[in-house]
C-alpha cells in the first residue's frame, strides 16, 4: 500500500508563514559574553578584548577589524670562511672570539 502524502492547504500555509515571520521578527533582549575575550555593554553592544601580552599576534586594525599580524622572521648570517644562516626558529648562543687561540 502506498503511503499517503499530506500537503498544507491555503489556511495551513498562511498559518505556517505567520509563525515563521513571528519567529524571525523577535528582538534579542540581552547579549551575554561567554568568556572574557568579549565585552558586552548595555546588554547589546559587543566589543572584542585583545590581549596586550608579548607575542600576541592578534590586533585590531582601525576601520578594518581583527587581523593576525604575520610574525617578522629575520635571518642572521655569520661566518668567516663558511657562511651559517640562522632563521630565527629557536634560541641560539653564538660564541665570541676574544683574540686568543688555546692549543
């Protein structure tokens, strides 16, 4: 036996549309932050809080919004007869020649 299909008539479609409009036209009464990274003022004005900690790459660019500042990687090249290039990926200690060679 085939399953019978049910459709909305004009009044049912009208009622469904009124309910959809009512749901979409609701006003949000209050906004609350979930954590300290967001600030809410007057229950409706939302702002972001950006850490000023050293190494934070997230910044607020006026007129453009949030962006991640790309880290600047410089390289250090040193050497006499051979050339060594350091890319800044980890800490290193470079020995200093004091003018004496001990044999």
